[in-house]
C-alpha cells in the first residue's frame, strides 16, 4: 500500500497548480484525506481536509483559493490551488486514512515541491 503525491512545480504568482495524491495497493477506499505543507525553516502546517462524507475544511490562509476533492473510483485526491502567492511556496504532503478492508490505517505521501515566484 502506498500513497504518492505529485503535481508540484514552479509557477508565477497568480497562477494555478493541481496536486494529486494517489493511493495504490489493496485498498478499499479513502476514508479521509488531508494536505499539509512545510516551508523551509517552518513547521509542517495543515492546509485542507476532506472527510468520507465529502465535507471540506481549509486553513484560513488558503480558504477561497484552494479546493480539496476526491475521486473515489480512482482512489485519488486532489488539491486545486488558484491565485497562488509566494508564501504558498512549500513542500506539500498528502495524508490519508485508507480502508484496507479489515482495518483503517493512516499513510503519508512523500511530498511534492510547490514554488511560487513573485
């Protein structure tokens, strides 16, 4: 079982990026997913959450600009990031509660770099 984040890159301020978080292996479903980010010299901070019922929640710093979503058939989650700012520059990590049929376990993806130039 593996959780893999991708989609990061370099973008100018005001631009957009879409991050992907794909779960692979013998998985029944994704119960909930979260995105975090960590900028150099800073602690890892929570960005967004989507729970199994579809309800979402966002950090104040990204609310209205970022959208978290999930595609159950593909066991994949997304973070659509619009109106990006230089302060959004960080390594972004996905974290998910995976339904492994007989248990639920929490996994972290490896991180994907997002760099926003001014």
